[in-house]
C-alpha cells in the first residue's frame, strides 16, 4: 500500500445524492464525458442521465472529498445476460452487472476509480452476480488499466472494448468487508457534513453583516 495516497471512502449513494452527482458530471470536461459516456454529451443529456437513474434498480457508489464535493462516481447497472454482445468465447453468465465510472481530474492517480470498481465487484459477489461487465472506448486508458488490474477478459472491436470478469461466490469475509466499508464511509460522510456546518456557522459569525 502506498502510504502517500489518501484513504478512499466509498459510499453507496441514494436519492439525496442526486444533486451532487449532477454537479460531478457537469464538471467533467468534454473529453472526460466522451470517455465516460462514449460521446461528448451536452449538459442537457447529462442532466437527463442523472435524473433517470433508478436507485431502486441500480447501485451507485460515490466518493466525497472533505469539502463535501463528489469526486468519483461508479454506476452498477444490472442486466440480463442476453443483452451482452454476442461474443462466442465470452464466459457463460447467469447474472451480469455493467460498471461505469468517472473520476474528477484533481484526484486522478489516487486509485479512486480502482476503489470504486473493487467496491462494485464485492457488491456483485455478495448479491449473486457472477459476471461484471464493462463497455468503453478503446481510448479510455484509465478504464482499461482498471480492467487489466482486475484480470478482466478483454475483447476489442472497432475502437470499442468489452470486458468480462467472472466473480467467485461470496463468503463471510466479503460480506464483512462490504459492511465495514459502508460503515466507514457513512461515518466519514457524517463527520464531513458536521465539519462543513461548523465552518458555515463560523463564517456567518465572522461576517460583519451579522454582528
């Protein structure tokens, strides 16, 4: 483990996090939007994507920094195996989830994307998903780096990439690991929220208009 890299807390997101997710995606550059969505989406299309996320169907994971700003989002969408590309040598799957990720530029190279992928993978294992799937542009080097580190089976075709990762069955260790991670992230989130309230209160007290 690199001691110089900060601890990354991965939190499962809910409806109340939607505005922060939207801010995160709208802050992405045109190039980053193309890598994340496969096209340079306009603000209206990004807003529609965020507004249409179904938190009861999919799982969304996020990373907040201390300033209460979201710097990473992992989207885990569940789909039937027949929706996968027809690749003859792809592994047989019973239940599949597709993973997409975006990371804000200031926190690149801090393993945020990898941590989001790992959290998604362990959630899949613990919930009976046997295959984790990615689809991205062949130019998406950060995503390909994550996929290769995870040991994904990679298929390239006309500038696009499909990746498959067969997941082992869950065990007591994976169940505990996910529970501990979520608890730690929730505590960190609550502390940051409390800290920001204190900062806001102090600023208001120091504001001459309030004296």
